C-alpha cells in the first residue's frame, strides 16, 4: 500500500498493511534544512523540499503543510515572534478592547502574503506527490483563535460574560476559517486539521463548550469542502469524543492523558484516533524507551484500524532528536503490521 | 464559632465553580461577621482553591474554572484586607513573569491564588526575555521568582535565567510552571529550578515552607 491507501483504509476503520505514522513536522523542517526558521518559512520552496525529504527520511505517511499557528494572526495584521529553536508564536494580542471587534473584517486569503506562501507550498507538494500521500492542511478553529487574537484572560471574560461580542467574533472567525480551509483544499490539501484546544475539558467545561465552541465547529466544519480531523493539542478528548463526532470530523487528535482503552472503545466505528505520544517527553527518549512507548501504543490503539500513530500535540518540538523519529518509524514497521492482536 | 475545621469550604467551592460572585461574597461575609478573622478567610479561599486545583489535576475541572475561581477569590480578599485591618504579606519578596510568551493565563492564575492567600508580589509581565527577567529580579532584589512558560524552548531558557541570576549574585529561588513542566515531570530539575509549581495552591505551599525556615 502507498501512504494514501494505508491512511484511507485506517480511516475506514479497517486494517491496512501496517499502522500509518504521521510525524507532524513543521518548524522541524528548518532544523533539517539548516535554515533559520524565519527564512525557512519565507520561501514555500524550502518548506516543500524539506517536507519531501523528511517524508523519505522518516517514512512519514503524510505531508504536513502547517507553517505555524500564528500565520493566521499575521493575516489579521497581528504580530509574530520568531525564535531560533521553536515554533513562531503570536505576539502582543491585537484586540485590545471589545469595542474593536465590530471593526474587524476577515482577512482575504488572496491578499495575505503569509497565507499565500502556505498555499504555494501546498500546490508544489501536490504536484510532487499527487494522490500517493495525504497532504494535511491546518486551520485554527474560530473558537480557539481568539486566545491569540485577544489573550486568554480577556477571551474567557468574553466567552462567559459578553455573548453579543462573542457571537460577533465567532461570525468573523468562522467566515475566515471556512475560506482558509477551502483555499488549502483547492491548493491540493487532502484534509484539514481543525485545531481546537479550547474544546478540551482540560481548558473549558463541556457544558460551556456545547453552548459555544461546539456550535461554532458544527457550523464551520459543515462548510469545509473536505475531510477534517479535530485536534485538541494535548488536551483530553474522551469526555467530548461523541460531541466531536457530531461536528462531522473523521479523526480526533487525542491526549497522552486520555485513557487509551476507553477512548478506543468509544471511538470504534465512529471516529479515527490520531496520537498520542508525548512530544515534550520525546526529547528525553532513547531508542529503547521509544520502542517501548510505540509498541505499547500499537497494542492499545491499533487493533481493527481507525488509528494513526502520531504525537499528542500536533507538532514535533525542535529539540526531539532525529533518532527518536527514526526509531518510531522503525518500530512501527517491525511491530505495526496487521493483523495486530492486543496481547502481541 | 467558626474555626478552620468547620469552614463551609465545599459551599464556597460550589459558588466559585458556578461563577456565582454573589453567593461567594455572602459566604465570606458571614465568616467575617462571625469573627472578623482574616486568617479564616484565607483558609476558606485557599481551601476551596486547593480543591479546585486538584480537580483540574485529575481532569474533573477545567482551566477556565480554575482561572475564574482565582480571580473571584483575589477580588474578595482584596476587599477584606482593609476590613480586617491587616495587610498583604510582603515577605518573602516575590515576582512572577512569563518567559518568551504573551500567553499569560497561567501567570494570572498563580498571581490570583497568591493574592487570595494574602501575598503581595510583583507582576513583571509577559513576553519577557531571559535577560529582562534577570534584570528586573536583580533590580527589585527578589527572593522568590515565579516563571510561567507555555512552550518547550521557553522552559529550557529558565536554565539561562538561573545561571545569570547566580552570576549576578542573586540567590533568588526560581519556581517554574506551565505546560512543558507538566508534560515532562523532570524538566524543572534539568533547568535548575528550585521547584515545580504545579498549580497556584502548590506554589503557595512551597512558599509557605520556604518562609518557615528554608529561605
């Protein structure tokens, strides 16, 4: 099977030849290429070339066109802070007062240079891999984006106490998110990863999510013209798993803190699982530890398909040694061939 | 008579989790009316915040509930400090900062919990470099420095902060917190921090132990 066949079979809740592996490599590509992070993301060609090289090197079953979360903030006119050894981050929030919200207009995709760079990288990659490898585009959910737009504390105040302004901001963000997701699909992305950390009960209680972000997700995902995977970026997902299923997402990125057996049982036949290796802890792993973690995860989550092995945050940290990534893939090749029995 | 043993901590916790400021105020006012003892109010707020912090640790409660509860307690204690004719504790001299990041929720939560526990502390702000934090710490002669981080590169930079503090003659104890330290439980030791402040009440306990003799 090629990567596309392997992934599509797994997502159909069937068993492919082996467990698919998604190494979600974003700024890690700059490290691999020996190019400073800011410069790396300034040229779509750099990103595309690096993604192709890393796919070969790490036997990656996906191409990941995620540049950095703050690329969306950049398109709204916000600040991005680049560092030498980590993901570019959003700077000072650009919404300083609630009164500003009514004056915000969703950025036009065609007018945004940072977004155009992502689209160009996507197009280059699509021309190169065709339908053999899934290309995963990303969006920040309209519900979680305000953490960067206005800061977490102000946003929680908005979420709990200012319904009118919250609804208005969701309308703006939803329009942008749908356009941005569909532009990536048109450029060649196979599916969209919908990052929604705020949906996790780690961050807000489920009842509040159902009143707010869940409705946002249902409205938004229904307008995205392709498959979506919802990722809670290390937050637990088990208590909202059925809610995420109801949004129409085909995949959920689950946490290292989720109960794997329970989530596997609940997800069976309804939604596929993506996860859940601890990317931060990976920095400390050697080959032995890596092999042990990967074998355990395969035993607990891979039976019957419906599973893609990955990290639990949606981005491999710069500090993770390449030997760990290589060992993950090697272990999957050795122990991840189907049929897999739980007790193997 | 109200004692630390019969404080209505569970009722107060329920009011906080429902973001019911009115009920929370009623409870704290009733304690104050009965004995006017500030220490009892501290026991009440810290007792409830500790339970809420533990609820988050074990996945029953959300971070937003921890934040909202902390802010309500901070506001209430601020009202009762003058009513009880007391003042915030200014020793040890403390400060809190976010290293390399503008996401300040974690800092705000710990700040609120400490204020709710009657501590005064400097808020150095967020988006600061290691050098800026060192400079502020030296200038203010800080004894306990609380550093919040969101991403791994920032967490690793704590080592530079500690190193530069020592080079400049500061013996400030550095207590760290944030996602990277939660995901790698040994990270705080690798960056030479004094302790890992898993949540606001845990930080308060560490500070309590320090002030009892170790500092």
